[in-house]
C-alpha cells in the first residue's frame, strides 16, 4: 500500500501570507494526486487534481506542484475563508490520504 | 445536479454490524465509481473501499475482512456493511463519487453520517 506523509500537521499564518503544505508518497505516484479542503462540519471539497490542475471554481490563489514522490499545495495571499483542514490524496494505486494539515489564522 | 446522501443508524452496539446506504442522484452507478471514506472525530480521512461502475468491489486491506460493499442500481443506492464494530469505528462515514473517465479523484461527496459505537 502507498503511504502518504503530509506536513505540517498544523499551521498558523497571517492574512495575506503565503503558505505551503507538503505531501510525500512512499513511492512514485506519477502525479496521481489531489488536494482537498475541509471546513469544520463539512465534507471535503476538491481543490487540485493531477497534482497541478485547478478544479473548476477554485480561486487562483491555490496552486499545486510536484512530481514523483514529492508534492505541495501553495496558498497565496491567505484569506480568512481559507481557514480549514487540507488533505492530499493519491489515486495512482487505489486511494490513500495524507494525515491532514489544520490551517489557522495567526 | 449530482448529489450523494448517506443514511444509517447513528448508534451501533459493539460487536454488531453497521449498515449504511449512499443514495445518489444526477448520475448513474453504472457509469461512475462510488467510494466510501471515513473520518474519526478531529482526525484524517481513511479510504474504505469502492463499488466500481461495472459492479465489482475493492477494499482497504486493513478493513477487508470486515467490510462488504454492494449496490442496487434500480434504486441508485450503494450499501456498506461492516461487522464486528468496536469503539474505534466511531467516525463519520462519507460516500464520494469518482470523477468521469480517467479522472480518479473525488469530485462530489455526501454530507457524511456520524456513527457512534457504544453500548
């Protein structure tokens, strides 16, 4: 089974700041990676797919990058509505999620 | 529009069997794959298994011995059954649709159903 290691587990940032969340796969997942945002009490929502493609309707301040086993999600100019938990998911081999990153405002 | 809705008991006795239903609308179960995912309170997401559009299933190896996924295409429903429930199975259970074609991410999720395992 492919393991996904996500970091950091929690993150505190100020409005307008740029934040980066990392995800490392236990083997090459060939860009088969998605990022989801989950707000408290809600189901996850797709942000990024295929490592770097922005899902319809997602603000352009969100971006994804990476290849092989290393991937990242960047949020430019942090907004208050971005406070949420973020999860990576590999879909190269079945499905595995990262442990999540809880993003809070400083 | 695409919708998924989970339903089931909010409380299950330890060692009993959990039965959940995912009722979908706006798409056909014979054209899209539907997955089950669970999330303990305040924790991460765990993929449980999938009902493929062709009718076969696959499961998380950690849950495979306890888990069964089935469907009724005439009712647009996917079912999850998991036996020998313990306190660590107290989580929110989601069903999610896989994207069309080779888009293997989850593009739509249900609202989730919270299940507590307790006597």
